[in-house]
C-alpha cells in the first residue's frame, strides 16, 4: 500500500498487467504510439502467457512497465484502488 494506505503501490503489484478481462487494445489513432512493434500484436499489447509483454519483474513484489509513458489509454485509465484493481489483487492473493 502507499503511505496513505488508500490505494495499492502499483510498482509492488502489477496484478492488472498480469490478469485482464480484456487485454489492452489500442483505442484509436495515436494510442500506443511509441510502443516498440515487438510488443504489439493485432492492435493490442502482446502477451507472454498470462501477462502483458511490457510488464517487467515479479508481480506482487516489484514490477514496472517498459512502455509506461506510451501505454495504451485503457492502461492509463485503470485506477489504482478501484474496484477492478482490488478484484485482480484479490485474484492473486495480494489483499484479503
């Protein structure tokens, strides 16, 4: 959790990039510009198994997004501490 204990520390989590109901798709022109082509497949972020190929590290411990500055809109709109965030964290046992 962050210092104010109101939302999870994303750099110690990564659950949303490891589990998704719909893998991030690019919304329209310009979305995802700057993302290297080897991380893109069929207008979406490429996955390695059950996680986004841009996720680096160990979910639940220490992670980062290698395309954070250029990430798709759907990723930018995902809110730490939201119901969806808490649901994927529970899925992995990161919170009770």
